[in-house]
């Protein structure tokens, strides 16, 4: 985790308290970066998380929702391999 302190100084114990607070508030997330901006007696926290959300890609192939092709027979695998894949064109008007 990267920690930045801006506009002042904080001791290690106070920084650890902010990290602990975020860990308790977001127990399922891992902090990538934490910026602590000192403003007199106040401290603003700006934080970002790692994107470590596990997901499985689900595709719709010939009417079936599948994650992997390992259970397809040879005919279905050939059908998937031979299908036409379309490109998406973005316009910047």
C-alpha cells in the first residue's frame, strides 16, 4: 500500500490508525493507495482499492450460458470457433 501525507506531518501511530479504520470499514477490500491531506486539526482521506474482485467470464454461445468450453462436444466447439465475431466501432463526434 502506498501512503502519501500532504500539507503537514503525521506520526506513524496516527497513520496506522487511519489504515486500521479503513480496514475495519472495508474488510473485504485491499487498499492500493491512501492520501492523507492535513488541514489544521482535520485530515482528509482519499483512498483507492485494488481491483481484486474475482469474476468468471460468462458468454452466451448458441443459446447457452457458459463459463468455459470444456464441457462442449466437438460440434459445439467447432460452432464456437467458426462463429463471426463483430467489432464495436466508437464514434467521436
